[in-house]
C-alpha cells in the first residue's frame, strides 16, 4: 500500500525532504526554547562570517542577467523556436507579483521605512535626511537585486526544461557541468536543498502574514495578539490554501493571483488619493533617482568600517530571503513563462514587478513618513517599534474609511497568504515528483500542510528572529547551487547557433 502511494513521487527526494522537515518540526515543537537559542546563534554566525558572500553573489547574478538581456542570446526562446507564450501578459504579471513579493510588501511597506527612519544604520534618526535614506534602503532591499535571484533560477530552468526537454527541477540546470550524474545522488541532494529552501522561505512569509493578520484582527475586533492566535490563523488559512492547490494552476492559483492584483490596485489607489497625492507621486520619482544614483554603493556596502547589527537584520536577511525563495519563485515563473524569449523574460520579470513594488513602497512608505514628519506625535513610529505588524493599520487609521479599508487590507493579506502557500506547494510537488505532470493530489496537500506546520514551529520557536535565522541558513547551500546554474547556463548557451 505504501509503495503504491509513492508511485508518482521521486522517492529519494520526497522521502529525504519529508524526513528532514518532520525532524525539524519535532525539534522546534518539542524544544522551542533550545530551538530559539540555536536559531539566534546560527544567525549571528552567518552574519559575521558569510555576509560578504551573500552580497557578492547577488551582485554577480545581477551583472550576469544584464549581460544576457543585451547579448546575442537574448532572442532565444524558452521553448521551441515556433512556440508561443502560455499566458497573456496580464495573467503572467499577476502571477509573477503574487508569487514573488505579496505578503512581504504588506508587512514591510510601512514598517521598514519607519524603522530605518527611527534607527538608520548611520547618522541621526527622525530627520528629513533619515526619511530620504529610509526610502533608499527600502527600495534597495525590494528592488532589482531581489528579482535578479529569481531570474537566475527561472531562466535556467525554463531554458533547460522547455528548450532541451529536461525536467523542471533544480538539478536540470547542472547537466552541462556534471552530465548524467544529475540523475544520481548529487542531483537528489540539489533538489532536496531546493525543497528545504522553498519550505523555509515560504514558511517565513506565512509566519509574517499570520503576524500581520493577527494585528489587523486585534485592531478591528480586539482579537488578542499571541502565538496561539497566529498558529490558529496559519491553520485556518492553510486549509483554504489546500483547496486552492488541489484545484491546480489555472483554476486556483491563477484566479486568486488576479484577485490579488485587483485588491492591491484598489488599496494602492485609495491610499494615493486619500493622502498627499502630488507629494506621493513626486516622492516616487525622487526615490527612483536616489536609488539608481546609489545602487552600486549599496550593493557592495557591508558597513565594515562602521560595524552594526543593522546589516544582518535587514540587508543580509533580505538577500538570504530572496535566495531561499529563488527555487520556489524561479520554478514557478519558469513554469508560466514557456514561449517567451530570454530578453522578454528578463525584462518582464526584472522591470514590471519592480516598478509596481517601487510605486507601492513610495505610496505606503512615504505616506507614513510624511505623517511622521508632519508631527503626529509619532503614532506610526511607536506602533512599528512596539508591534511591527500593526504599522500598516496605524497608517490606515490616519485616513478616511478606516474599518472598510483595513478589512480590504486583511483580505489582501489572506489572498497573498493563500497564493504563496499553494504556489510553494505546487513547486515542491514539481521537485519531489520529478516534474511528473500527473502527480498525486495528496502530495500537494501534504506540502501545503507542512508549510503551515513549519511556519507555526518557527513562530513558537523565536518569532521573527527565528524566521530570519531559518531563511539565512537555508539560503547558503542554494547560493552555491545558483552559481553552478549560472555556469551551466553559460556553457550550454555557447552551443546555441545564434546570430547577432
């Protein structure tokens, strides 16, 4: 019976991943205090000794994808030469954005600029200069480098899968380097690391989403903010996610992603029109100019001459988060990008979601900063410092129709929660089934439930700090795999018969 149940799985990858996740869940749930101390130690070690590596590889990835977009290989299709895209631009962009950022923007869109405004890495806080730098740092953490990591994985896998017929799993991109050994133990290890990175990356987002939903429910309905409430929220919404993931890509994820975009645009438009519209649009333009002017300096700045904890808590956390998410988002965007050219893929994934992200950050972040600079007695700053997930709702409190708009925000967080969970489940299912197009529904449901359990364990075992430590840890092996993927893609592209 057990053998029949696993007949549609890639057993070495599925069983290894499942066992490691069960062991981690058991450890974190049974020894939560010890787990919290372990997570803190791991994070401290990684920031001290591996931070330079995270900064360097992200810069390397960015240089590579810019080169490819401008190279003679840019017109090569991710598929056969006569293939056409599976999805129109609207649906494609909606799924890109929902999978790639989603919950994080709602959580950090207000909280991050306000935190940097109050406690910048250098200089004095609560000044006009601190406000400008707060948006600069926030843009940097959510900008082009974030989507660069997704492109490296997504482009490699789409190219090898759709153009050369290999499975849509991480190991396929290493074929030019290790050959048939991708089907052996080395390939199994690569896919297991991809599963674990995806699991912890998505669990981090789900944990953050649960914290913010709890904050919104407390604000509207006085639901107490506690770990038990957040675990219950994760359980309930994971139930909705299992229904969506069972429905498949077109019926479930695509439709909810399109709903996400509609709700996000409505919320964005309301805040823009209800706030200082001209000032917010002006800040959007100025923030982009400031970001482009300082991007190179920030890319290589580790604050070696001014050591502080800020770099580990912010820049390195985000770089590790994007890297740990790259198997998940990379495989997902590869799956929805068949038929597009390399240039179209790079420019679409790099510029469109980033542009919308920058607009979002300017409208929400600058709305909060303008209110703080205007002298509202620091209400948003106090909320951010005391209970970061409440920052968004304290901002909305300064605007009209607060209860209705706050409900829309909570609904948007829930739908992003669902799409993150079921997209992650779909990707992990793809990896652990060896890209079996007829994988069992129970397997997708198993991974959806596992994500909820891991998110709950991390919340109980240390909260946001534990989420950050798990992200930093899971990103390290994936970063090395991504370097090999770049080498494999470069080697295979050289064999293409192309003309400028």
